[in-house]
């Protein structure tokens, strides 16, 4: 092994992390169970395990739209409750229960579609677009 490659294997850098007493005890126990030092266990966990990708980011416009759909859905739920109460009291309902259910399902579908949308860099630049 050359002098240069052996020097690149020397561990000279340190990382620090804070743990609760319970977390620290769990890590120490795992190290003890496997016969590894805390440092070696940490290196193996950090370097050999696959890190999951971060969750998708929603742009401001998408997030605002999603939240507004949630508010509308809440209002529809309230109207559905009033309709069901009116039916139970043998009063004319303020809205058709079937129509409300169909509308609520459509809104939930829209929310799922928005939540599954990945926002690209170019979309963030157009968030503040205003018509002429």
C-alpha cells in the first residue's frame, strides 16, 4: 500500500450528534451486542445503509390549492351533516345527499392528485405569475 493511499484511510475528521439518554443507551446496547465500538457501529450504519430520498416538495401555489380544497371539503362535510340531520328530522334537506357525496369524492381525488405532484424548479419560478 502506498503512503498516499494509507494516509487517505486515516480517520482524522469527527462528527458530533446529540442523543437522548434512551437513544444513547439503545445505540450503546446495539454496539455491545454486535461487538463493535460506538464509532464502528456509527460508521457502518451511516456508510452502508441506503438513505431514503426526501419527500417531494410542494410549491406554494400547489400547497395553497391543496389547503383550499381541504377547506372546501370541510364545508361540504358540514353541509352533508346538516342534510342528514334534516332528513332524520323529516325536514327538506338543504342539498341532495348523493350530490354532496359525489362532490366530496371529486374534491378528495383532486387533493390526492395535488399531493402526488412533484414540483420542478421551473414551477417555483412561475408561482408569482400574474395575467397582463
